[in-house]
C-alpha cells in the first residue's frame, strides 16, 4: 500500500514539474492582457488522463500557477490556480464519461475552450475590452494542448508505459 501511495505522489510531482516547465519553455506574449500562450495545457490534459479529475485539478492549478510565479506573472497566479485547475478537472470529469472515453479529443477540447473563457472573465476586470484580444490565442492554445495530449497519451498507452 505504501508503494502505491509513493508512486502516486511521484506521478503528481513529475506532472506538476512538467506542467511548470512546459508552461515556461515557450511563452508567446498576448496582445492587450500582459499574459502569454504556452504548451502547459498538454501536460494538464495528460494528468487528467492518468490521474483523473482530482489529479487534473491539482496538476493544472499548481503546475501552471507555479510557472506564473517563477516567470514574474504574479498577478495571474490566483487566476491560473483556479482556471487551469478547473481545466484539468473538467477534462478529467469528461474523460470519465462514455463519450470522453470514446472520443477524448472532445473532452480535452471542451476543457481547453473553457480555459480561454475562464481567463477572459477576470481579464475583463483587469483590462476592460482589451481582454477580448486574448480569446483567439487562448482557444488555439487550449485546442493545441487538447490534440497533442490525445496523441501523446494514445502513443504512451500503446507502449504500455502506464502498466
């Protein structure tokens, strides 16, 4: 039993670290909102595949907000904790459904689109109408993460990495 708990803890730690790194590796600044586009959503969705909705929430929230903290986007830390955490939770919840298991791209895409609008709401208070400019880039980021995570998870599953 202890071995199982240790394996689970290591999975959480590795996926949080990977989310942080993938969020920091490539950052494309967004127009009008002082935010950035990144590759972290891919790992958030992988966490939702591997660890479920709880893991998706924890990895998405902590891994992504840690990247914001480390790269100087401190004003986004609480927003990211909630939005990316919910993105992972939504993906994990939808992946547990029949359609999510059959067509995981739908589950991850819905969560990615949620993320775009999840950031838009607080950004309207921060930047006013300029927040609209972040929606297309965030949708592209979410959908890119959705597609790449499904491809990567499918490949990893076929290679028996999770056994």
